[in-house]
């Protein structure tokens, strides 16, 4: 029995997230149907984490076990020939039987894209949040610094989902300016549901000068989702990389 690990990128625009659902198209379903067809047995994938409806991935990781003798190169070519054009398996490799895409992960890196100019973009509309007024990035950076370290992130946990243990450790935050695009990067050991989108929604309020750094710190320490900003749109979020 082989334990296969693969890296996949996808455009989440037309999918209801990663995790399999009964009545909606998902990334997991598309991959499992394709791989099962090639390997001639049912495949059940383990993903490094869920991504929500409309969220994209540059480096999602998953694994599954098979007793097939097909070569990895043939499996890679065959799968990519059958998959829809908005999903691509970038690499497949054999790994130790103990490898688990979710539980073996040490940290995840997400990035969020903001199209920050007076006019929207036809080409960026599915991959960024359009904000017409110029954001004060310096204020956003000062606020984001409060996120570093191990904290209770209840203020940024999705209010419409079952509550889980809210402590997470953020090891890096960074803003990058790329022409008209502002990119926020955040790396943590794990993330709560909607955590990144709720953080960015609150940071944008700081960039609009509606929240001061002191206010942001108070929102963070309140451990109350109702005190934070809106949930940023899904289409700007990308799972960039999973670290093992």
C-alpha cells in the first residue's frame, strides 16, 4: 500500500469549497472522482485543511493510500488530463505511511489580495476585493503586528460556525504592494473558520481610518466576534503554502 502526497492548485470560483458535499460541486469531489477513475478503486482524500466557497489555493496538500502499481508520472498526467481546467495537480510523491496532510502540517500560509484603486478590474474581480478608497497601509501594518504570537482569536472566529478551541499561533504577518494590488500574508500553526477573512475585514477598517491601532488591540482582546469588522469576500483569499 502506497501513501501518496500531492500538491494542488485551484481556482475556487465555481466550487463550494474544498470539502465534499452532497449537493454542491467541491474540489475534493472533483479530485476523488478523477483519481478513482484512473486507479479503478474508490479514493478518499485527506486535505491539509478546508477552504471555503470561492477561496483559491496555490499550494493545497492532500494524501491518500492506494495499492495501484501505476507510475507517479502516469498518474499525474492522467489526472490532469481529466480534471477541469480550474484544478491542477502540481506534484505527486510517495511518503511515509505516517504522513497525514492535516495532522502532519506545522503551519499554513495564506495571502489575501485587495485591488486598491478607484476602478474595478475585469481580470482581478474573481481574485481580489475591490476597495476604491486609498488605504492607509501603515496603520494596517501597526494593527496587524498585534496578531503575532499565541493568542485567543475568538474575535475573528466565524460567528455562524461551531466554536472550537480558539487559540492559534501566528508566526508572520506582512503587507506587500504590487502596483495597484495590496497583498496581506499571514502564517500560523492553524486557522479558525473565516479567521483570515475576519482579520482582513477589520484591518481594512483600520486602513480606512475608522479603527485606530489601540481600537484594534481592544477588539482583539475582547474575544467577541461582534466587535470586529466584516468578513472580507472569499475571492481574495488564497491558501499559498502548507509547511511540514
